[in-house]
C-alpha cells in the first residue's frame, strides 16, 4: 500500500507539473495547479525529512544510505516546489 501511495503521489505531481508548464492561459486553472504542486511539495518535503531523520537516528554506528522512498520524496519535493516557483 505504501508503494501505491508513493506512486500515485509521484504521478499526480508529474501530471500537475506538466500541465503547469503548458497551461498558462487560464489563470484559475494555473493557480489551482500551482496550489496542488505546492501542497504536494510540502507534504513530500515533510516525508523526506521524516525519512532522513529516522534513518540517521536508527543507524548510529552504521553507514546510512537513503532508500528509494527517500529519493522519490526528494524528487517530489523538487517537482512540487521548484517548478511552480519557476513558472510563476
């Protein structure tokens, strides 16, 4: 179920990012897409921070490496926060 949530989140962010880049005519649609991207970017950033903090705390004496979920959250954060800022 966790993979499904992450996959759907990533899909929504990618679709909203693409639509934000190509739809600039209607200001209402554009602002709704930007809002979706900002909210999903913030949620992804919180998920990324949670994963990083949990990974660092649980592996005190081991070499910690980010897992796939952390990398997906990082990608979602970039797509959700950077693209709306560039397109605004």
